[in-house]
C-alpha cells in the first residue's frame, strides 16, 4: 500500500493534508523519515505521525446491484458514477473489482482492499462470473458446444477459456465465464453471428446478487473469505 493511502486510512486527514505532512518529514516508517508519498509500505511496518503509531481502519467490502446507465468510476462522466448510490464515509477510497459497462446491470463488488480485488480479477484465479444475456436473434444450434471449446475473438491470438451456456429461451441465455476480456460477452456472441441487447451479471464466485437495483450491502465474512482460498 502507498504511504499516503496508509496515512489516509489511519486518520481523518484529507489527501492534500496527508501529502503535505509526508513531504514535510512528519511521517516515520520503521523509525526512518519518508518524504515520498508513493513509497510502498506494509501493515506490519511501524508508521508514526506526530508521535502516534498509526493503525489503518478495517477494509470494507460491498455488494451492489448496478443500475443501467451508470459507470464504475469514482467520478461522474457522460453517465453518473454508481458510487453516488453508496452513502458511507470516504466512499472515494472504494473501487470496483471487475467493472461493468454503462449499459450492463447487476452485481458489482466494491472495496478499498486492492489485494482482495486483484484475487478476483486476475486470470489465474479463474473466478466464475454468471451473466444473464438477452439476444437480438434466436440462439443457434451448437453455440453451447462452441463456447465450451472456446471461440476466437477478433483481435485475440488465443481462444477464450471454456464457458458454460444455459439456454433459458430462444433469445435469452445464462453464460458462465472464467475470465474477463474487454467486452467479452458481447464479442463472444458477435463471433457466432448474434448480438447482445441486454446484459446482467447475477453471480461472482459464490456471491449471488440479492439486493434491488441501486441498493447495496456489506459482504459477510464468509463471502469475503471465499475469494482467498
């Protein structure tokens, strides 16, 4: 973790105040003055400000049902940020673990624990993500077999990892992925001659979406720990 982030998570100081104090030589790491706010520190280091040993606040882990036409950014852009729906202190410290496009709805996980979110999104973890997909035309025969074998996406050198396809009806399916390439769901269906018209994420790992649109809740300890094994 960066030193400025550690100090920020251990105090009520603003980011500007934290940076100023570090550059003024007011922060000690293991009895050594550190004036570079980008220095990487560990929670086991002894970090002292004004004679006080700092301890970071506990990390926070949230689940949210993302509304359509919101973005997984900390600031409003063309569309508003989904963080506008989260009414907690220091919400700007949160980030999304596995972003969704503006027009995609459903389950997002938010946290201020970077190592935890990395475990979710890194390809080697092969964390399963389940999407409900609406299509512009009826699903063709053999698509499930193709997805299970992997398909070639435009601009990619390798096939996609095996993906499970469950047919709900002619124009609606449930797709389970173990990776998260750019616009992957849309590109996979384009590769088999179809087009995604609606996309909703229902599940990440063992966590199932269980709140209404625009609502959020904290994850349970079991849910948090399910990604660390």
